[in-house]
C-alpha cells in the first residue's frame, strides 16, 4: 500500500515512521527545504504531560479580554475580525463545559506517548539534548497554587502524578531558581529536549527504513477517488520549482499543521485549525558564569504563561505567549521582550547579550483535542491540530493513525470508512 503523508513537522515525521514500522510504503511531502522548519523548529522543548490542562475556561476568556490592549500580554487577541477567528472562538466557548474531561483525556494521551517516543529515540540513537529531570511548575501566589492543585487532581485521573512542593523544596530541585514563590508542583516523569534535533533525527531514521522524504514540495491539490463509490485512492498534486505533478496513492494522512484546514476543505472535510502564534528565545550561554547560573530542570511559570528548558551546556530556551492574529509570522520586539526580561529577573546571573528570537504558529483545534482519524472520503486520514502539545502527544497520535491506516490497508478498503473520530 502506498501512503502519502503531508507535512514534515513532528506529527508528520512521527506518522511516517509509525507507518513504516507497519510495512507500508510511505512518501512524505514537505514544502520547506528540510523537515521541522516551522512550528517544530524552536518550541519550548518540553515533553510535558503536566501541561495538559485545556485552555477552555471562563477565566482564560476574561484574561484574554482584559489583555487585548496590552501589547506584551501573555494571551493576546488581535481585534481584527475574520470568519475563521469568530467560528473558532464560538467552538472554543462551546467546549468550556467539557474542560475537565478534555484535560483528563489529554493527560492520558500524553502519558501513553511518553514511553513510545523514548523507545524510538533509543532504537534509532537520536541525540536531542534530552533531560529526564522532571518539570517544575512555579506558582507566585496562593490563587495560582490552588488552581494548580485542582489541575493536579485532573491529571491524576489521566494517570499522571505530580506533587506539591514548598519554596524550599523547589530550590532543592533547582538551586538556580531566584525570586519569591508561594509554592509549586513537580512532575518527575516529565522531561525536555530539542524538538528540532529529535524530528530531524527521526526523519533520517525514517529514510533508513525506506520512507521517501520529498522536500520543497508544496501540495496544491488533493482529490479522493472513492467519494462517490469509486475505486478509492487519493490524487496528490505537488508543485516543485516549475514542475507540477499529480501522483496517486492508496491513502493520505494530513499532518500539515496550520495548512491542514485548507487541505481538508479540498477533500470535503472541516478541520477548524487556527494558527495560535507563540514566541521563543534561545539564550546562548557563552560564558562560565551564565552556564552556572542557568537552571537544568525544565520550568513552567503559569503566571507569565512561559516554559523554559536547558539544551546541553550552552543553550537556554524560553517560550510562551499565545497570539491570535491569523497567519502572521512576524517576530515583534514587544512580544519577545517579556521573555528576555523573565530570564533577567528569574536568573540574573545569566547573560542575555546573545538572544535568538523565533515565532511559530501552533495548529490548534478549538476544543484542544487533536484531529486524529478518518475523513469522510475513502483513503483520507488526519493527524493534526495538536496545538502547544504537538511534541508531547505526537508519538501516541502517530501510533493511533498508523494503526487505522494499516487496518484499512489490510481490509483492502473493502468497507466504507466511518467519519473522523478524535484520539481522546
């Protein structure tokens, strides 16, 4: 069976790898020159089941409205209206009553993903600056601590344990931590690493397993042959330089991040992914004093909506914020500045002379659950819309969709496929 995977980010590469493990012939199309050059390039670096809390809550809605006029707000909603934005927020609001169930479901999926991802990394000898030292959530006031305690009870229902820690215990976990805190929560089973290095390494491993990775190929059209009772198959039209080719496959898996919405529409499906922009900075730890002052344990600061991870000896990554501004990839100084100031205030011994800023568009579904499963038409599958937890969830959702494709391949597409379902 010939399977096309569209998208060379973390979800596309993990999907291609999982499909190759099942003996399927896989071709991956990526529009950039290399895999992992968009949202999988410079994220916060956390494999964080402890960050599974759904965003769908009235408290977040109130915060977002209150922050609309602050250029440096952790959550910023640009006021320019669009039908896509309005429809996305409408579905976001309708999902608020399912906040608890969604949080538990995401935590369960994240826990399932963890072992699989590390098994792959070990089997393929992928070096991605992994640190399995846990993740420390810091709480600056009582209200934040009590909210986090409630979240911990939901995470426990999903199979994840994180424990409350005092300020003294927090500094024992991470001696470099500075500042005043009410308390925190520590998840020993969480970890961190460089998503770009992992994705690139797994892409190389996929090629060794026979996956064809075709970069600088933009998919401009999709057509499923089985829509009206035909023989099945999917036509993928690809543009490369000045050449346009139409290629035939038995099935296609769309893992195209923010481009998934437009591709799904070509196949008669609605995948309401919205691009939620996040920023990161990579602080170069060029001198011994900065390396000594930078933490090694990965951190989450809920008050500032930031995460931070140490990569090797000489890099410190800080990422966060959420900006609803459509397909805007601009790197704005007023959005980057709070990340740099956080480093200066929290770890004053770290030099910020050399800071590399970055911005990426998280592909986010309005109910926070990724779209994983079958489309309306025969031979069409989705693995997309993971939002800020793409790396954390990717191995589990790749296994889910690969099982679906393999099962359909074994059946020879003999029966009509059911509508798309969610991983959780």
